[in-house]
C-alpha cells in the first residue's frame, strides 16, 4: 500500500489516546473554574475540526460550547468571548496568522487559552495557559476534550467504558479501515482524476469532513475543483445542477445527523448516475460498541479519503505538498 | 428596466419599515421576559438570512443570539434551546418541511416562537407565540429585530436616529442602487451566462448574501454551477484552483468583516483576470450616515444581484420560477 506505514499510524493514534491523562487534568481544571463559553477556534481545516466537535456536542451537551472562525473573530469580534471564556485551538507550528491573531485578541479579552501545538518549540506554545504538544490527530484530540467535558457535566457517564474501547481498539480499527479502503481509493482516484467539478455532501460531524476534504484536499492539495455542500442544504439549491454525469460523493456517518445524509442517498440515484456513497458503517471497527461509533465515524472517513488522496496524487502526478499560491505569495 | 417596478419596490420596503411598532412590541416583550438564547432558524435562503443577522450581532452584542440550521436542529437537536429560549424564523407559507419540524420541536422544548409568516392564513401562523405577517423583505425584518434587541440591551443608543434615516431614505436609496446597477447587471449576465463554475466570495453580513446568491439564485433558479466561499477561508483552499479565466465575484460590504473581503480584493487580480468586485460603497444611499451603512450593505447587495438575475433570465432564456427537481420530486 502506497503512502501507508501501519506501525507509524498505530503509534500516532495510540500516542494521541495516551494524552488522555494530560487532557483530563486540563479539562477538569477548566471545568472546575467554570466558563461562560468555550470556543473551538480555527481557520480552514482547523475550522472544520472545530465545527465537527461543536456540532457533536450541540445535541448532547448543555454546555456553552461553540465553533469560532479565527478570521471572523479577528475582524468582527465576539462580544460573548470574555474573561470567563475559554478558547481551544490546534496548530502545527502556530504560523497561521489568523489563529495567532485570534489568540492575541482572546488573551486581551481575558480568556483562558488551551492550545494543542504540535511543535513545543513554536512561539505560540509559550502563549497559552494550557498546552498539549503532540503531532497530528487533531480531530481525535478535540473529541477527547469534548467527551471529557460532557463527562464532567454528567452528560456522558459511559466515558470510562468508551475510552477502554478506544484505547484497546480504535487504532487497529482505523488502520484496518484504511487498508480495507485502499482498492476503493484507487478506483475512485482513477475514475475522478479529471473531474471538472466534484460535489461532496455530508452532515453532522461529517460536515467538517466534507468541508475540509473538498477545500483542504481537493482544492488546496490536488488543485481540483470541488464544492462542499451540507446534506441538510442539498435540497435547497445544489440538486438543480445535478445531471446524469455530475460527480457527487456523499459522506455518511453514524452520528445524529445521519438521516440528513440518508435523505440524499435515497434521492440522488434518481437524478445522478455518477455518485459515490462513503459510509462509515461499511467499516468494521472491531471492539467499538455501536453507541460509540457516532463519536468516531468522522475519523473513519478521514482514513478512507486518505486512500483517495494517496492514489489521486499518483494518478495526476501532482505531489500534494506543493502549493501554487498559499504561503508563496503574501496576502 | 425589466422586472422592476419602482413604486412597488418603494412600497414593499417602506411597508416593512412600518412594521417597526409591531416588531418593537414583540421584541420588548421578549426582552422583558428574558431569554437564555435567541435562535434565528432557517434552511437554504432563510438559513443565510439567519447567519447574516447572527454575524452582525456577534461583534456588537453580548446577547446570546445564534443562527440555527433547521435541518440540523431537527436531527441533531440543541440542548441549549429550552424553555427560556426564543426561536425566530421567517417563512412565506410555512410549507418548508424542515422549518415546520423545527418549530414543533422548539415548541416541545418550551421555547417561545416569533414568526414572520408572509401569508397570515398559513397554518404555521397559528402555531407561533408572536406573529408578524407581511410579504417579502426577510433580511430587513431580521435586521429590525436585531437592532431593537441591541437597543434594549444598551448596545445601540443610536437606534432612533438610525430608523429616522432608514424610514426616510432606505427605500429610495435601495431603489436608486438597483437602477444604478442595471447596466452592470446586464453586462455581467452577458459575460457570465455560459460559466461552467462561478465562485462567489464574501464575508460578514455579505457571507449570507454570498451563500444564498450562489445557492438559491445561481444553482436553484438559474441552474448554473456556483460555489460560495467565505472570504476569510479563501486563502485556505480555493485560491489554488483559481486560474486566469476562472470567474470569481467578490462581494464587499461595509460591516466589520470588510477587511477579509479587501484582502481578497488586493490579492485576486494577481492570479485571476476574470474577477468582478461588487462593493456596496459604490452605491450612494443618500441620507444614510456612514455609521449605519454597515447594517444595510447586504440589502444593497441584494438589489444589485437582482439586476444580474433579471438579465441572466433573459440571456439564458431560463425562467427562474421553474424548478427541475425541488418540490417536483419527493425527498
């Protein structure tokens, strides 16, 4: 399998799960002190991850937890983000200017800052109140924060049992899912490498996956045109431009908004002959109980789409680490 | 001028402004009773309007005001929407199923419901706690709610002066803007009627305008492919697929997020030769003070894009009242 190192991947996921003690101490301290708002802040891909975790919590937790776009916060401000608020972010090096500015602004507003900074030597790492430093696995880190918050708030009594399962089985489950998806990824890449526009549709925690996959992967890395569309909004515009050969890929997860994706799944084949359904249910995740699958089905989607990326890079002879304009021209 | 009735338009806007007494009584009652969350709820175009008003308030008001997507609320739920909450929506006939379901759910949660229902005979009109019935002008109605809330909360002392100006000058200003934009609209429609994909970019209160223009107008009404992109997110993906001839239209408003649009405006011509900037600043709005223009610049954008729509309908010989699939097939 190209671009895949099983041992490295297992280690990366298990290493993130091993941060739990550290994350628990921080979340427990934040919870004990109390907050009037906890904002996951990001831009681009980290904004998508913020949306995922905020959406996951909205239906399950009464805690005031929100997603905040860094660029919007920096320009528009947020009057509800103040001295009793908490800002949570994830960054590799802290060099994304909108996020760096958002931190400064939130600090000035008196908020506590909880940062996942991959590189502990990044200057940003010294500016946070709470720091966790470990590379990659941003979506899993955010999920761990969310589940602990809900546990503390009496909304997730299954916390210990859930993490017993995740600690024992998640890394293996995701690695097996990625291996199982390789043939699919190759066929998909071959079929869609020349697409003029590809529509990606998803809802719930899959919306962040849909949004970031279209934008951060197809547009930014593959230089292919894509449009992410929320499955709940599909019937309010997009459907009218779908024709027989229009490429549409639907992400189906196992969270509360799955019915919105299913509505599209049931309708789409009537008007489109070039659709793909990627359903996290098709991946086994051995050892993970049904009631916890919704919390991690966006992680399944990530490893499945990683197989498309690996093959698309080869098919199009387009190395994905190259940027045409981003960070090559100033803005 | 095709598809334009000056007197009708003046009357429509002034009629909406004349709802102020009614809106004030309702908002004042809601404010007096207090709320732990006020949610503008919508789907498709009404979701876009909800985003606009929530974004406008975020930077200016400490009130807990949010936008909520009806389809997401119905499936995912919202634990923070309860007996002390208020739901505000706008609907023509109340036949949009996601919105109707959201109301039922919010009522069950004990929330108070404030509905703008164009048709007072719609069954939905009987289900609300507070009803205002008047056709069209949804964005203006929501703005009136927002400004009154901010006034009550001590965040908009200029309220009376602002509405003196709007009452006296807004309708005329928007009508003159629409007339001034007609030649532009015709030229734009001729230039872009065959576009394979058109990118619309905007931020702040223009984000809702951008989102709904791409989706509810280009996709749904013109059956033309479009992708809305938030100006704050432009540099995190989209820019890599912009080439010399890629059609990109940037909406510039006069609200707090204008700098995000200006960043795109300054960058785009370096990589694209097929761009259009629509700037609300280019429209006079005589009698409206600079400090109030940001509150209404999304209304300016709406009348400018209305000119594109009128001409595009003729250019493409595609009557915009036809739907290919929406409400013609069940889903």
